C-alpha cells in the first residue's frame, strides 16, 4: 500500500494546505481497529459550499482536519467484516457517516446516526468536525460501515463516462432534491429556491424532475443568475431595491406574491440580501424571506447549514446559536418547516438511476463542473469563495481521464 496520502488540510480560516497525512488505517477516530471499513482510492472529490463555511471560519473545525465530504472512489482495501463491497468496486460515499444498525438508521434517518459521533451523540459527517471522520479531498480515504454506506455503481465504464453528474450523488444533488421533497414540490408547483450556488442549482434541477411548473432561483451573484436563467429557470435578485416578494409577484402574475414551496440552499453564510447587501451575513435573512414568500399552509425545506459553532457570526445573538426569526408573523400561515442535513441514502440510488438513464440531461451544463488536480484545490477554494459559478471537482489521481481513455 502507498505510504503517503496527500490531502487538503484545514489550518485556520482562509488557510488550507496540501499536506501528506499518511495512508489511512482501518481505524475509527479514536484509533480503534475496525474491520467493517474500506479504503477508497479517490476518483472525484468536490469542493462544496459547506466547505466554505469552514474556510471562512463560520463553522468551527480543528486545525489539521482533512477537508472534503463529497467523495467518489474505487475500493482498494477491505476489512475482514466487509461482505458485499469488493476491491475494484467504484462507489459513491454519502457525506453522512452512518452505521446502519441504530434506531435512526433503521428509520432511514442516516443524517442523525446515533453511533457515528461519540462526542455529540448523533450526526456524523466526513471532513466536517462531526465525529472526527476525516474528509476525502485526498488521494485515499477511510469509509466505515462500508457494506451499508457505499453506493456501488453498476458499471465502472459507464460511471466514468457520467462522472461529472454521478459525483454529485455524495451530497449536493440529494440535498437539493431533499429540500424540494420536504417542501412538497410536485406536479405544477411554484417554487422559490434561495441560492444559485451548486446546491441551489441542483435543487432547481430536482424541482424540474419532480414536475414543478415555475421554478424561481434567487441570488445576488449575476454570473450565477445568468447560468440558471440560461438553463430555463426564472431568477430574482435579493439584493435589489425591489423586495423578493414583489419580484415573485411580477413573475407569477395574477396578483400572487406567494409560491407553493420554498427551499433554503444558502444557510448561515448569506450574502447580498436587501438593497446593496444590507443584510449580508445576518443568518436569519434567508429563512425570514422564505416565510414571507411561501403561501399559507405551504412548506419550506431548509437543508442549508446552520450551527451554534459559528465564531465568525456578525451578531452576538448568532454567535450564541440564536436567530431573530420573524416566526410570530408566519405562525398564522400554518407553515411547515423541515430542516437539517439530507439523509443521502434516502435518495442517492434513485437519483443514480435517473442519471444513468438520462432523465436529468440538463445537470452537466447547469452545475457547470470543472475537473481540477489536487494541486489546484487550494487556489480553487479562493476562486469559489469569490463567487465563481463553477463547481470544482478534484481528480487526485487523474483517474477520470485515464479510465476514460484506457
């Protein structure tokens, strides 16, 4: 086995470094031997908007943590207790770490596994300071409970051919889809999606797959709005002097300023809300907007990340883990909220099949992926943080090119 393992390592806010962290062992974060795990040789590992929360100091993380929770790889080593996953299998790794045996996992709530985070007691994730599981923006990574967790692709060649779309199955496509499902998006629905980053664009694609009629995406970033509009969706600018509700009313017509469903794909680190971005970095801005524009008895999906571990929050209230929500005014509308991480395994196989059978051909141009080397990843963090409309996909071993040509 290789002696080295180069990985993108968090040092402090706005400082990442490519370091050799050593080839991973079949051990849990406490250093105990585990035989239900495998080692993956990473094929693709993506930079996520949630990674930017860590990059910007908005989600506390320990120095030396390996980044990356959107991982796809080839199995190169298996523990003695692994029965169904074999060396050579190409698999997608759900970003939720989950055991498959606890009560929550058995109820398909893999986002809050009771065995994956000993400190918190629930909720494990790779490269996210949740349970100590190291990320996969690296050459190799450990995946515990492999028989349960890993989504094996049926055909290796087909997987590489469609890797730009299949790499989204580890997080952002199921997350966008989950936001739409819990917001009750269906045939004919009108939908408002806050955020035109990669998750928001996946949510728009998911709303289309689910049969929505008018899909409206809001973002202050003009380049991202242009990308969404080119794909055939409606857009609004939340930094405009015209309130979002008024912009929605103009789009929908018939005097309606409400949508049937809304999805928060921004989270705590919002930018450009209110004229000239006057509400920038006020955590509650997006949720308050959703409560305003969602119809009475409508539903909101809130997969955007929020945390009480936010040392970079602008207000003292937010730093303490609280938000100034306009809930009293929304209460009378009988709203439904569903918040939290997406249970990726609830959706990833079905979405894989939709991709393999070309039911989402609009994904590639909409998500706007760019495959880069591991050496370019630190630079890509800064470019993405500056508002690039690209989705950066890291290929540490140049495997996508090699496998597609040989």
